C-alpha cells in the first residue's frame, strides 16, 4: 500500500477530507447554475452514481440566486461554489449556503476583496479551496519561471495560501492542476512537503470521454501512488456522471477504496472458444446495482482461469462452448456458454 501524505482534516458539508478519511470523489455540474431544475436533476444523477462533493459555477448574480435555491433542494450532498474574478460573488455564494468556496486569490481582486471572502468563510465556518491551474497562472510568475511550470504552479499556490494565512485563515484545501501530467506531478512534489492542507487533485482539461479518461487515469495514478490526494476529480468533456464512474474505477483499481464488485477478465486470445467479450459486458451491466466489494473472474480459457479463480470470490473459466463455475477457488460445476451469464450473476447475487 502507498504511504499517503499526512494532512490536516477539513470538513466540507459533513464530508471530512484529509487525514485518514477516504479519498472523496468530486465532480462539477455543466448546467447553468441559474437553471435550478436542470442543475438539481444533474446533481441527483451525480449522487446516484457515487459523487460525494459537487462543484457549481457561480459566475453572476443569477447563478447566486440559483445556488441558494439549489441548496434548499439538495440537503445532503456538499455543494462547492466555483468563483473567478469577482469576490462579491464569493461572499454572496457563502451566504447562499455554499459548503466550500473555490477561488484563486490571485485573480479574485485586491487585498480587500480577499479579506471579504475570508470574513464570509469565517462567519459561515466553511473552507476555501485555493485553486491554481496552468491556464490562469499569474503573469509575473510565468515570467519568473520562463513559462508555466510545476514550480510556478507550486509557488502560486503557496503565495495564495499565505494571503489567507495572513488573514488568520487556516481552513484551506489546495489544488494545483495543469493539463500536462509531468507538470502537475512536479507541482505537487514541490508543494506537498511545504504545507499540511488537504490536496484536491486532477488533470485539468483532460479531454473527451475516451482520451480524457486515459489521460486522467495516468495522472491520478502517478499522484495517488506517491501519496498525494484527498479529493479527486476526473475532468472530462462529457457527462459529469462519467467523471464519477471513472474516478471510482481508478480508486478501486489502486486499492484505495472499494465501491462494489471488481471484475477480473482476460483480454481474450486465439485459445478462447466462447464469446467472452459479450459475456463480460452482460455481467457488468447486470451487477451495476451491487455495492458489496467482491472479486469476480471472467476468464476465456484454462491458462489463467484457475489461478485467477483462486484469488476471486466467484468466477467462470471457458472451454469449448462451455465453461466451469468457480467459487473460492473450487470448481462448483460445468456450465454451458448460453447459461454462463445467468449462472454467474445468480452466484454474485447470493454473495
């Protein structure tokens, strides 16, 4: 297991992040926040697929009003207000019921504006996420570091944290993101040893569903296996629910959290004599409602089948138009190819 970086604990609307608490999954709505009905519907969908913290764009007063109404309709899930440039919107969002405010203090206005946001956060007893990214790095830091670099991102985050510390504010979460994985990793390697605040991690502007998921997985794996990360978001140009599903798979693949069944299935080869791809896809669809953390093997032949079955709670290994059902490493019975899905799902349901 990886040595997770030790951080202080911050509470976001009842979800404790940092310390030894589970790494939380965050996503962001892509509906206009002023459209209350659409945004509430999307938040409810995100909750259904396992999102634990939801961020909403607050870019004008209509969005503030929408946020307040959404807060009244969404009672349990923590809501984060995402603010850029206008400190008045941050103050208004805090008063509208935000559980956390995400700002970049460097672009939120002058010192008086930052102080106003801090005062509102103190009054509401909510944290502030200092969010810096490669696309909005301060010009002076870009000049100093000869462009956008990991060191520049880390320095920006540290400078902005200092702004809050100087106002006697310590309820802080930090994110330092870029669309470049090595740059993001370098920023965390510089930043993390110098602060004990929780880190929200991700690869920003990762891309479309397929490419973005792969890119985000590569970046998150590099960060998480080095012990960085207390909340995660996979940023995709796609349905936000796909961000949550992908994040759950990444955390489960790294054995950092367990959300439900894990399927171990072989990639198939010329030895496979059953339609394993279809079988695996059908089983996956039929067990999406299950939350028990069990391990399932779906193997195409006897090369890896018995060995994987020993490690799994239940599984099948194919033969010629048929296969065998394994349970805890022991062969239970032979099964025809046509019955494999039904028999395996039945055993999974029993478990």
